[in-house]
């Protein structure tokens, strides 16, 4: 038994010595070292890649930031352009509305001017009413002063010229002549009947208008009632006292006829009426201061020529028609 143990011990000793004498190399540290080196290399590689990636990403971010800044600038510029276009669109719309309003107002202004100027022209030509024509032209001038349309500039100039001429003519004729005729009419009652006078053989010119023929017929009818008697052997006429009223009415009719001629600017009727009034006053009324004043005033009125250099609105009417044509052409 012991021998067997000894034998086994002997057999085992060489093996133990052999193991001790040849140390075994462990692979774990090597593997760990290799793994560590691999990790270090990998980390170094990844670090390198990370730095390059960071740089690239930073560069990309910078480029993106620049693009974003450029897009923001473009967006801001586009916003400003849109805002400017919106303002221009609003301005164009306002201008269009203003233009339409101006056209409508221009048409209304032309309509008002046409009514006033046509009315003034009618008053002047048909009725010779200077006051009414001047009043309507003044209204038209106020309208022209309140607007600044270049199309109406010539109309404003012509209207001002015609209005000045009309006012100058009105100040000379209408008021003064009407006042003098009224004075003549009032002085008829103050005239004294004259003594014997020589008969009048003057024959008036034939009347040229219906009004003149009417006046002539009335005068002949009235004057046919006047009776005269022989005052002496020299055949001088003496007016019968009861016919004094007829003569005065005849003279009053002459003055009224002259007023009608002044209103209608009838030169022939004006001269014939004043001539007849002058002859009647000189023939049938006594030669005193009242008659002398009456004859002097009639003589002054006989020197007035109606219908000569009468003011017209021709320039104004031409400018008005031109303005209307230009306005219609701009529509």
C-alpha cells in the first residue's frame, strides 16, 4: 500500500517539476492590451472623426446660418416690396377714385358753367338785361376761381374779359339812360303850353317793325284828336286848351317808346321816338327854362347810338364749347 503511494508520488514529482520550470504565458493580458490598444485607436479615430465632423458640422451650420440670414434678408426685402406694392396699389386706387371724382366734378362744373353762361347770353341778346347777365357771369367766375382745371383756363380768361366789357357798358348805358328817360317823363307835367306856332309839315320815315307801326298808329290816333284854331292872319296855330292832355300823353308815349327801344337795343325806334319827342316839345310848349332843359336832355339822348359796339359773350361761348369738347375727348 505504501509502496503504491510511493510509486505514485515518484511518478508525480517529475511532472510538477516540469511545470514549475516552464512558466506559462497568459493570453488574457495580451488580449486586454490588444483590446486596450484597439479601444484607444478606435477612440482616437473616433475623436479624429468627431473633430472633423464637428468642424464640418460647424461649417455646415455656418453655411446654414448664412443661408438663413440671406433668406431673412430676402424675406425682409420681399416684405418691403409687398408693402410698397400695397401702398402703390392703394395710391393707384385713390388716384383712380380721385380721377373718377374729378371727372364727375368736372362734368358737374361744366354743366353749371354752361347753364350760367347760356343764361347770361340769353339775357344779353334777347332782353338786353345787363344786370342779369352780369350777375350770372359773376356766379360763373366764382365757380372758375374755385377750381384748378387747366381745361378751364382759357374760359376763365375770356369770361373775365367779357365781364369787364359788359360791366363798363352797363355802367354807361343802362342806369344813366334809364334815369334820364325817367327824368324826361317826369318833366312832361311841368311843361307849359305855348302860344301860336307854325304848322309842322315834316313826314316821319315809314316804320320798319311791328312795334314801330303800333306806336305810329297810336300816335296818329291820338294826334288826330288835337284841334287847332287860327289865331291871326299869319295862319299861326293855337292849341285848343282841352287838348293839352292829349299832347302830353303823346309825348309820354314817345318817352315810353324810347324806353322800350333801350330795352331791346332798337336804334331805329330809339331815334324816331326821341325825334318825335323833341319836335312835340319844341312845337307845343312855351320857350321857358323847363322846356330848354327838356330839349337839351332829349338832344343828349339823341346822340346816343344804340346797337353800336354792344358787348357780347362770343369769346366766352367759344371757350366754353372748346372746354366741353376737350372734356368729352378725355373720357
